[in-house]
C-alpha cells in the first residue's frame, strides 16, 4: 500500500462529520441486530459460505455461478478480505447469533464517490429464507451507511423472476422505481430487473 493511501486511510473525519469511504471500507464496522451479527469476513467462514454458495437454487438469480469446490469459496473470501485491507467496497458476512453460523453476505456492488451513491446486494442460505434475516441485515446496513457516509442514494435491484428479494427491499424502506428491460446478462440469458432506491431524504424522514 502506498504512502499516499496510508495517509488517506489515516485522515481525520471530514468537516461534515462523515467518514471518508476508504476509511469506512477499511474499518468495516461490526453491526448487530436482534438475530444477527454482521462483521468482516474471516478465512474460517469459507466452509459455512460454501454450504449455501454451492446450492444451485441460491445462485439461480444472482450473477455468480454455484461454487463447485471449497477452494472457490476460499478465493471469494480472500478477495473480500483483500478489498477491506485496501479500503475498497466489500461485504459483511452475516452470522446467525444463535448458532454462530455464517448464513449470508451483504455488501456493495459498486460505490460512486462522485455521485454519493451505491448499490447493495445480498445472498442468503436457502434454509434461512423467509425468516426476516435479509430484511434485518439490509436495514442495519442501510442505517449505518447513511449515518457514516455522505451518501445521497442507495440502490438495489433484483431479477424480476425473484420477487421475494423485492419484498426484502420494500420492507427495508427502498422504493421501487421501475423495471429495466434486458438489464443484465445472467447465465446466458438477458433478464429484466426491478430497480429500487433509498434516498437520504427518505431515511431522514423515517427518523422522526
């Protein structure tokens, strides 16, 4: 890591009270909800992640292919950890508090400092669908991001064939803005996606 980047990470808070994005990503905060703990990924998480990342149904509507070998999952976890160390957008692992098991990930698809906007994405093990865990995680991340970063807009999108993901977004305060036709090439097929967004003004209104 260069001297300049070290100074950037060590810089004090901005005049507006927000952290710099690089500081936030480097020090990805631990978050807690009623049932979950969200934290930085560890290499030991690979086994738990592989259990659901190898499930074809979990991978059906996302852009990554099902993991065939544990080594693939280890590479994925190693990549997340490297991004954190570099101060780049990464992901939290989602741990079920009751068992200590990693049941999913949630984090950044992209982040734009120029436009103060970002897109979030998430994946959860099939056995933990429909328990409200994804909603808990998305709410916790959204709240933390608006409190910590100078974001104006958060986005999330899902394959229209997967409406359950849209319900998670709606329950978390995101507003559906429309359908993007043929938006993504996924597993050899152009698919429509539903676009959702959460603005800082929406979040501020919800605080009252």
